[in-house]
């Protein structure tokens, strides 16, 4: 758990710096043009340490704190690091792919990494019960996963002006965590195959939209 505390504290300190230092914030946030044309690849990772405000930061770090013990138990410290930072990187790389025609696109937050941790935990325990703020009853992990993927896919393919969430980063991160768990624990994945299959249906639809219909860069 010491490593987890280090990640949370480091993220909080960097985010706090970014709250008051606009130059620092702009230098390390994720931006498509800066990554593609200026080759500032550090932004793919450093953006995961920045947040828009305290609520954004607290929500992400609380989710990370609650679900990391499951990942630590299943995959160990190295596994936690690989899932968390791998999910941040893949989430932002997926954002580059999706928004490569929109150089202005920017994003911040650890949501990609947190999504990876959450979905690695769900892959191991698909019947894990989650409580959401606006729903008074627990939701099974695989049902939450299906709803999460479905909503994220819909919003990414049908962007709204009022929506400022980085759905591509969320999906990329969640996919990395899910894939990592399946590859490292194939026997667990086979035992939970029906639940993981249900949860992954929106991802199959996303692949159809992206790679068959070529619906990208909207």
C-alpha cells in the first residue's frame, strides 16, 4: 500500500501545482498537436498527474484507493504499476488516434489509469459490488462494466458540446486493465468468460464503428 500512497500524494501535489500555475499546467497537459507535431510524448504520462479541480482529483484518487487492494492482491506491486501507468499511456494514445484530426483536443486526469485499475479488479471479480452516488443499490461489476463501456462508446461516437469527459482515454485505460488481467490470469478469465463477454459487447461495437465504418476523428 505504500506505493499506492506515493502515487496518490504525487498526483495530489502535481495537481495542486497545476491549479495555480497555468504555465506548468499547459506544459504538461495532454494535447494532440503537441504530441503529434512537437513530439512531446511526455504529455501522454504527465497529463495523468493533472486535474481540473479538487473534485476531479478526489474522485479519481478515491476510486484508485478503493480498488487498488484487489489489483495488488491479484497482480502484486509491479502489476499495479504496469496496469496504472500502462492504462494512462494507452488511454492517451487512443485519444491521439481518435482525435488526430483535431489538434486542439486536450485532456487531463488520471481517469485512464483509474479505469484500468477498476476493470482489472472487475475482470478478477466480475460479481464485485459497486455503489454509485446516484443509485442506492449495489451493482455487479460486470453490469457496471457493460454500462460504463456502453455509455463511453456512445458519447465518444456522438460527442456533445456540454460533455467534457475524455471518453477515449477512459476506454483505452479500461481496455488495458481488462486485457492485462485476462492475459495474466487466463484461468480466471475462462471461468468468468460469460460475464466478461457481456461486459465487452460495447467494445466490439466500437471496433466495428472504428475499423469497418471508419468512424473516427469526429
